[in-house]
């Protein structure tokens, strides 16, 4: 998988076990799972409620670039909006996530990572600033 360190399945299991898996969506073709996306609560600066992180997301390599990931992301974002979420953030390639509404204004940080890779989409209110903090399962 491009951009994979092969820990995605374990992260999803750990998110589920810790109670931090808010949304988990799969894309199926017949009886085969061809994609998955997870959303979990995050802290943005001093904001502890209403924000969610996107990830991990995975699509079978032979099915990538066919809109499966995009459809999963858009469905998940729609569900977050229905749940009255404030917004969603992620760490990722801007060229990939810009197309589904994510952007970086340089005000979100994640360690010493270049801020252009720290992106967010705001559903309501003003864009936040500060450090993203994901579930501890991402640190394993």
C-alpha cells in the first residue's frame, strides 16, 4: 500500500478496544472488503470535544484511484456532521485530501511535522489552532 506502514488494521482494532472508534466504514464488492476508513475523537489545542481525526484509511492497492477512498471519506464526514461534530483533522498529503475539503492554514501542528500536512475541515465555528492529539493507540 502506498503511504502505509502496515499498522492500520492493528490501529483500528486498538481504537475499537479502547472505545475510541467513533465511525468505522467499509466498502465492499460482493463479499470482499475493498476499503475502510476510521474516525476517532481528537484534541485540537485546548479543544477537547467535537473534533475527530480521520484515519486510518485504506483501499486495496488494485482498487485505488477508483473513488473508493473518496466515497468513504465523504460518507464519514457526512456522518460526523449529522452527529453535530465541530470538525475533522488529519495528517496527510494535501494533494490527496484537498479534493474532499481539507485544508491547512498553518495553525494546526503535529510535533515537528511540516504544517502543510496537518489539515482540517471545519463544520461549524472558527478554524482552530494548536497541536493535534490523537488517541494513544496511534503512538504504539
